[in-house]
C-alpha cells in the first residue's frame, strides 16, 4: 500500500469544514490500508508529534495563532526545524495541500519540492477572502493574489473542492485538473447523533418551524443576514437555533430577538441531533468552496436555504432538493422561509432527495478513489508540466 501526506493549516481539535474533510480523508485512507501523515499547525500547543488511535500520524508545527487564531504564522525555531528534518527523511507517494493562502501552504510546497514529489493543491474557496470590512478586504484581496503567484511558482497540480472552486481558480490564471469533492459518511454521521431534543430544551412548540445554523460566528458566514431575517419573521411561527462560537457571539446576544436561540459550540453528535430535528438549514454565507455544513444537513435529510456558493448546486441541482438564492439578503431569506411555511412545501420530501443524493455521489470512499487517482497523475513523470 501507499504512504500519503496531507498538509492543512488547521486540524482537529480546531473545528471547521477543512479540518473535518482532512480527518475523513485520512481515516478512509487508513481503512483502505494506506499510511497517512498529517502536517498542520500547533494552534492549541498540543506538541509536535503524535500517532492517533486510528493510526494517523500527526505533526503539528509551532506557530503564532494570529487574527484571533484564524491565521497561523510559523515559528521557525528548533522544534520547527526538527519536524522538517524528520519529514524530509520520509518517502511519500502523494502530497495533498489544502488551500492556497496560508504560510503553511508555502512550507508544504517547499517540503514537497525537497523530497521530489509533485503536490496537489486543493482549493476550498469560491470567492475572495473576506473579513467583513471593506478596508481590510482590499488588503486581503491583494494578499491572496500575491501568495497565489508564489504558490504557482512551485508548479503543483491544482484541483477544486467543487466546480465553483474550479471556476474561481481561473481568476488567478489557473486551469484546475478537476474536482476533488468534499464528502461525508452519511450513515455514520446520522448514527452518531445524540439524544438531545432542542425543541424540548428551548421550549419550541412542534407547530413552529425550526430553522438551524451551524458554523463560525463570523461576518462572512452571513450572521447579520440571519439576524435581519429573524427580525422580519418575528411575528411568524418560526424559531432559529444558532450553534457555534466566534467574534460575533456578543453581537447576536445583544440583538434581543425573541425567537432566536444561541446554543454555543456543539460537538458533532449534538450538531447531528439539531439537524435531524430542524425543518430547514439556513446558510447565508458569502463564500464556500463546498460547505461541510451543507453536507451534514443533507446527510440528515434536512433541506437547506443557501446562497449560490460552491457545493450548493451540486447538492441541489433543482428546487426539488433545496433553496439556492443569489445573494445573502435578509429579505430574500425571509421570503423563502415564508414561502416554505405558507405554501406548505414538503420539506421532508425535499430533505429525502438531498439525503439520497449525498449518499450516492458524495461518500468519503468515492472521493478517496478520486484522490488516489489524482495522486497517480501527480506521480507521473513531468506531472508538474501537465497543466494547461
């Protein structure tokens, strides 16, 4: 069997879609008999090296967790140099690098070059990085173009997490080799759900529509859209449960919306329980390559209302599967909720279609097959010159 390396700026216990994606790939590769080494940043001061109970090996490089932990900067100290020395002595049959825009990406590219492997860079975006501040965003856009130019100099093979990501890479003059999709083990995800009932805990009557949001409480996830939507729906039989942590928590708490329930960060079993109980999942995000939260919602048979970001049309090719809207506008989101409520839309049937689609097309095992095929391309002679 083969030995693979996955480089990702963040990994568990840090919570996020890319982290869960990385973990799912690693576990499935190990199940298939391969060895996997994850190289990430030590954002939680866990230590340099460990072998997980699954058999996955993890190197966590020392770093400074800048921008509220969202942007790890490497600390190139003695521990850092020791880690790279150990990794440089290894032999890998393929290297996957998640995302373009962290310093960790450049470290991984240099490492791949030293050991003579053409790496795969998997893009997880479908729009520019954003901090929700026009001034900061100008710098963010400039930075993204600059670091992408540096990444391109290493001639990796580029893939997108969704078709939207593939199209987005064209903005940077990159022709992707294809899609390595986000994925989920649907049956396992539903099976690990806890027994919590959020309707019971929060006193939400069964006759009211239960909306759910799970994710980081940051501007780019559309938190203000959710607040505006609920302000418009205050006189309707609709409740929204927000699960997550982030810098906008206080902003949500101060909103004073009576049918909005902030439950904080939840573990995966509780998130699954919430999604299984919800009538509709709401995600007014500005940019997603392929949202893991959408996959989790679909796996639970919960239809979604989402902006037209990466993964949305893959999971909802028609309105029979879910609501995909053009913009993260509070009025638009409120109107769609009211439509589902007043027109007695069969949300259960819609969710069943989503569940079937994600099980058929977005299982982790099928995506790992695609990844291994991509590794075969990357290991071919002159692989770095095969891009158009």
